[in-house]
C-alpha cells in the first residue's frame, strides 16, 4: 500500500521521530550528539523553525517543531542528510543511518503541546539513561535541561514553551517541572505516537464509545487531534494540492511566476535578481518566495538560488510575502487570470 504524502503548512506543529536502521545506534558518543545539535541549531535559525522540545536517545530521537515558511520536509532533509554523511565518515561505515523515512505527526497545538513537551523530554528517563528527575535536569541531550535553566540554547524556543505554563518565567519553570514529574509514571504513551483515531481519542474504548453514541469522527494516522481538527487539516491540504495541480496544468512554473510578479509590481524582470533593496524589488522577491514555495511547491533552496539571495533571506522573504498577500488579499490565480 503506497504511503501517504506528508501534511504540512506554515505554523504547523510536528512531532518528529526517527530510529536507527535495524535498531542500530545513531548517537554513539557525545561528538555525534553535538554534531546533530549543531546542525539542528543551524537549520532552525535559518528556516525560522521553532523547536519546543527535543531528545536524543542512543538509537532514536524526538523533535517537536513548529514550521515557518520552510516545509518540514526541507528542514529534515537538511538536518538528516548532512548528519548521516558525517556519521558514516566518522565511524567508517556506509549505507543508511536511519530506518526508513522519519515519522512526522501534525499535532493540534492547543490540546497536545504541553503533553508532547513533557513526553519528549521524559525519553531519557524512560530509556534508563538517567535515573530520576534531578539527573534529567542536568542531562545535556534533551530540551528539558534548557527549560529548567541548566543549559542555554538560543535556538531552542524555551520562552515559548514556558509561556504555556505561566507568564512569569520563575513560576513557569516551577509549574513545568511539576508537570513533567507528574508524567513519569505514565510510561510509553501510545496515544501520542500511535495511529489515527485510536491515538487521537486515547484508545479503543473511546473510539467504540463514540461509535455507539453516533459520533463518527474523521481520522488520519498523520495527524494528532480531534475529529474537527483532522477534517480541517485534510480539507486545507486537499485544497492546496488542487491549487498546485491547477496552476501546474496551466503551465505556471518558476519562470512564469517571476514574470507575473514583475509585471504586477511594474518592475523589469532583470531587476528582480542580484543585490539591491528598492521597495519594488523587495516586494517582488517576497511574493515570489511565498507563492513559489506555498503554491507551486518549490524548495526555498531553489528559490534562493534563482533569485540570487541566501537561504535565510529567502525564508524571511516568504514569511513577509505571506503578510503582504494576506493584507492585500492577493491571489496567484487572480493574477494569472488578469495576465492571460
């Protein structure tokens, strides 16, 4: 049975998991861990991706990421490809490092953010790497140690994670640690990492109960959330794919997009490329980066290369392009119709 495409959207919350192939170690020592974290730091900063929680546990890892305008697939490809190459070179091996492709679950933030932060940060304790919460506080390879103030990691979204518990940092740290402590005895949470409706509702009992009550909720193994959330996410994903294929059917490629935007802002096409920050050039680049990525599916790497700008600049441009489009109610389809 063919696997389903990943679901992503700007501002989506993802619980990401990956294991070593055949259960092999992917972090053999501290050097491996530090290399992985350095790569995670670079890609998080460059792509404007929020990292709420993370944990490295010998043969697997967990991440809780909230994407910006760079798709989660691009973020993970940059992170894992570079790490795998260096891991193989350093340890004198070849072949795949990770088992299959990583698992990514799009999560309903207002319901699951706190639980996922706790669950991910308790991984070293469940795995027996640390013996208790005090030892976990100082364990360097999970985001928990940064949230409780033992380590300083600028790329980790510590303040955002703490704000879920209390507006005041000291009070939030205390509330967070108590919340983590209360989850120690829960063990493995299949409802957070399992599949589809069973996971979202907390088990078969809840699923059967909803059926008896005449409530048949939408489910999808790629999504963690209630029925309405799942239905909305799937509807938006289908809508985005329909727009993408419709535009492709009309021959809209990157070159056409650049010409359409150039005409829209009354700027010669050649002036969009290269250095310079004139208002029209900046606006054009922002629109191209957003529409090129969100509507046509081009990677930020390709957009940056075509426009002659850096990847971080393209990521920021896409985010600001989304704001321009929202404020002015621009539509790429409308723009295409006007210019036919």
